[in-house]
C-alpha cells in the first residue's frame, strides 16, 4: 500500500527546518517568492499610490476604475471666482481648495469629517470641506477663515485667542475661528454648554480646549458690553501648558502656512 504524505507543503517545511536546526545546519527560506505586484494594479503599485491628501493619479488607457475628469467649473471662494480644471469627480472641496487653488489656511488632517480643521462656510452653512465634493460646491459661496469679513467677528476672535493663549501650534485655529464665528453669528449669547457642544466637532491636540472656550466667552462678554473676563477664568480649566501665544509659530489665527 502506498504511504500517505505526512504533511502538506508549508508544515512540511517547518518540520524540515526544525530538523535542520536540531542538526546544527543553517536554515534557508526555501519557500517560493511571493508573486510580484502587477505593474498597473489599482492601489497595489507604489508608483501609483497617491500622496496623502492627493487625488489618485490619472491612469492612461481604458481602465474603468480610473478617475473621471469633469468639465471645468468655478468655485466662488472668499468672494473671488476661481476656475478649476482637470479635477477628478471624486475630489473633495478640501483637496481642490488646498491642492488646486493653493488655499492652505484650510487645514487637512483626518479627511473623514472628524476634526473640523477643514471647516469652511458653504452658502453660510458650516461644513467640513473634506466631506463635500468640490464639483457640488460649484454654485455656492465658499468662505474660508481668510475670507471672513475684516470688520466682523473673526478678527475679534483671533485677537481673543492670542490674548488667552488659545493658540499653540495653530493648526486647529482656522477651523475653530470659522466654527466660532458661525456660532456667535447665530447665537451670540450661547451658554458655555452650547458653545462646547457647537465646537465638539473641532479637535485641538494642544490646548485642552479651556483657553479656547475662555477666549470665545471673552468675545461674548465684549459683544454684550460687559467687558472681558480675565484670561484663564471660568472656562480655563486646561492643562495650563500654554506659553506666550504671540511666539507660537504659525499660530496667529490666520492659518497661513501649510
Ligand atoms: S480634515 Fe476635514 S474634518 Fe478633519
Ligand atoms: S492643535 Fe495645536 S493649537 Fe490646536
């Protein structure tokens, strides 16, 4: 009777290696090399892998999975019509603002609608621009932090952020300024709880939020004519690690820089 093979190929090699080690011989990997990646496999070819925040590279030929170019369109950003050409259908408003129009005050962090760093106003409505298709915003008015009125709430909030040490690295600041401007425009007398809830979609990894809340509360007090409460007052309960905000790198509240 014919003897059965004791093990299948992979386990067989383990037995062989174990035997070799026991015999004091050097073990070499005799397994066949993994199949090389196809040169044009979508998402598999490192040469075609998009950089973080970049749209996938267009693919020559008739690949049905290739991004579809769309007709040129205009975005109205901060009161200026901007022509967008060559954008793929799936490009987000965030990608188009930053990568095609060079508007870097709109920050790119999670790209999943979780952090608020890409906040803009779309026809006056607060949105995370990473969750909006740019082509869908073609007929809308888009306001970034840089386009908020110079005689409005945004500059007042920026100054309050600086006074209260609510700016450290400054990465989150443009998003907070846009969100806080939106809130105080609609609800200038919002309670601290309402304020915290309204800003829950904005993430700051540096300040602990207390100084941000204190800065916005101070602006509310100014608006109400009641003067400004001292920095670090009722809402300041953070880790207290903020130094001189005026020395905090890009953190001047404008969001300029990458
Ligand atoms: S980058 Fe848009 S919410 Fe985080
Ligand atoms: S993330 Fe650095 S100041 Fe908010």
